[in-house]
C-alpha cells in the first residue's frame, strides 16, 4: 500500500486555515481546532511509523549479525569435531572387523560448546538443520550413558550378531558423523549469502591495487 503524502495533507490544512482566517475566524474556531488536531495527529503518526520502520530495520540487522556469528562458530567447531568422530568410527569398523577390542576411553566424545550455543539459538538456523543439531546432542548423551561407570581402559568387543555396547556406540557415532556432514553442507550456502567470499582477482586488487598499464 502506498504511503500517504502527509506533507501534502499538512499543507492543505494550512491553506484551509488561512482561508478561514480571511473570512471570519470566530465562526470557524471549532473546525479550525479540529483541523489543527488532525494535522498534528497525522504528523505524529508519520513520525511514529518512521520510528517503527527504523527500529525494525535495526532489529533485522542485529538478527543477521547474530545469525552469521553463530553459523561461523558452529561451522568451525564441526570442522574440528567431525574428524574426531570419524576417527572413532573408523577405529571401531576396522578393529571390530579383525576381532580386536576398542578401549572405552577412546570412544567418549566431548560436545563442543558451540553445539550447545546453537541449541540455545535454534531460531536463527534453517529448520532442516535443527533436527541434525538435536541428533548430535542426543547421540553424545546416549554414548555417555552407555559408558557411564565404565573404566577408560575397559576393552570393548563387537558382536557377530550385533547389539553389543560397541555396536550401539558405533551406530551413534555414525549418526553424529552424518549429522555433521549435513549441517556443514547446509551452512555453506547460508554463510555465503550472509558473507560472500571475495573472488581472488578482487582480493588482489584490494591488496595490491590496479596493475600498471605497462605490466
């Protein structure tokens, strides 16, 4: 909807008042007072709407700043956390296949604080990534529960039929690795949109300036 032209309205009110003053002000005082009140109300409304738009724009800028900061922090944390989970997954896969054991202490995963922070700010994340964040937290806690009270030097073996503690932990770690991959893939375009990567040629121009014509 097009915004009314408030200055034009105020001017019209002023012209009407001038005409009334030139005629007979005493006869037009109630109407004049009403028009003045109307003009003042319209100007006040215009100011309030402008302030509302400015506040909304500032809230939007603040939301985008918070969103980008959380995206970057979670991306960095997962790029360090995912290889740790992959290492545990590979250790179980290869050792279990050879009938070897895995030490309980080598399977414990510490949740990065950035995942907890993301959980506390789910409103800034795409809906398709929220369940993956929840999955990582849930699996870490399930592993902790399974290993509760188990000494770090306890040897764990896989079962041919599956269902052993090591098999269950393996499934949870695999889920964590997959969730990390999904989140990282989902964050990449979001971060690119909020903070585009500068092309190499633009970076060189920014750093070194324009090349000389005879170069």
